[in-house]
C-alpha cells in the first residue's frame, strides 16, 4: 500500500508529520510536541507523546504501520492505518454505553504515511496481570484477572453484535486462510524445527482445503473480528478494559477471535507455576462474558481452530529468548498444539468437519 517507504522514522520526524494535522484537530497550533517513548515493534512503530495546546496537556499515541513478510496478506490488501482509524471511529461511539468496555479515541489519520493517532489509554496490559493465575498469587489479584477476562468476553460479543453477523462468500476467507497458513509454514520450515515438518504442513493445508470444499459456493456467517485479540492487546484500568491495535481487522467467522482467546488461556497452564484450576476459571469467565454456545461449532470451528493452533506452533518455533521456565512452557504448548493438529489431520474429531473438541469443553 501507499505510505512512506521509510518505516524507521525518528520521534522528531513523526511529530513533524503530525504538526499540521494536530493543529487542525486542536483548533490552534500546538505549543509543544514532546516525545515520551518510541517502540519499534514487528508490525508497527509506536510513539507516545505529549501535546501542549491552549495550556492543556494531551497524551497521544502515534502508530505507523510496518511491513513484514508474515503480515503481507494484510498490509498489501488495504491501507491498515486507514482501516484501523475508520474502525475506531465507528466503535468508539458504539462502546460508549457499554460499561467496562472501550476502544481508544481516534484523533488523527495520515493515510499517505500509514500513520494514525489515538488518545493514550491509562492502565496496565492484561499480559502483566497473568501472574495472578499462579498458585501463590493472592485471591484479590486473581479476582481482578477473572473480571478482566469476563469483560474481554463481553467486549467481543458487543463487537459482533455491533457489526452484525452477515452472510458472505466463502472464497475470500478461504484464500486468506490458505495464504496465511502457507506463509507460516514457510517460516517454520526456515526455522529448521524438528517438532513440525514440511510434510505435516502440506497435510494440514490439504485438510483445510477439504473442509472448505464442504462449504464451497455457500455463503458463510461473518462478523467483525479484531484479528489479534489477546491479553497483549487489552489494557486494564479505570474499572474496565480498552482493546487496542486493530491491524488486520476484517469480517471473518464469529468463532475466529474466541477460539484464539481460549487457546491463549489454555496455554497459560503449560507453565508449571500456573494453577490449572485457575486457568479453567479464566476460560469460564471469558465464555460467560462472551456467551459461546455448543451450537456455534462446525466446519468453520475446525478451520479457525486449526489455523490458530498452527499459528501457535509458528510463533513458538520462531520465538527467541525468554527464561528457562518460559522456554519449558513454550515447548509444552508447542507439543500439545502440534499433537492436536495431527489428530485433526487424521480426522479424529467426534464428527468429521467439526472441531476436535467443543470450545466449552477445552478446559
């Protein structure tokens, strides 16, 4: 897509790009633009900065899209800064009346630079609260974690209620999923991991194509999905949660996001310091908030489950660093998901074309 070819802009360069748009937003020239922190992530550069205008201080966040091979299917399809900004404009009002659930307020968009600005959200990433699932953590901390996951379920249900579930052709979703599986398979192959082979990737691709043939030509139920819905994109604070980072937002099967969340919760239990009882309670909290029922399963459940399990395998074999305990937990998670994928490839589900396990029984 369009945008500056320079993705590693300095804080000063980003603020200079924003000076005029921020003046238009504020209604008068900014008295000062003060960078606070710059974070170059895999798929975006994020700058937190302060704006002084009319004697008042605003804390804002600028996000510039970065392009990478693994997210090429997203960044080359649409201008993701524009997509995210428009989604936030729509959802900001939609969530205003939903207690405890929110999205950041959109402020400025520079589509030609693939750059957007939102208002800073004060709080703590849900990631940083996960220690409360450990055996020795206090009950109060776990209660807060439980409440956050319940709100995460409510937030997702509200998103899907707002966008509605509509009938859409299956072909675009099929092409997108197959492409994403291939890209991840190539990355796994390059990693040289002995825990998942190229022949298994090919077998998985064939299995997914079989599932898609069952619904070929049909219109499938689709709803708005966040795309990377997990504890790393949820801010907890002020008695509620705010969901951030809508890179890759699109319409896809309603099960896409909840299955991702459930698998993420389940993986917490692979850390030997984490209580599996507490992990189950977190899954229950999310399911209660979301309202997932057994009759929402089916072929799309199989496809979404297989895709997310494969993404977990990809994420782990390409991961670097971490403590010995982190690496131990990652290997356990990888082995479990690889084993489940092999069972899905062999068609060991209770009913062919359905997820191996119903989501409400994963815990």
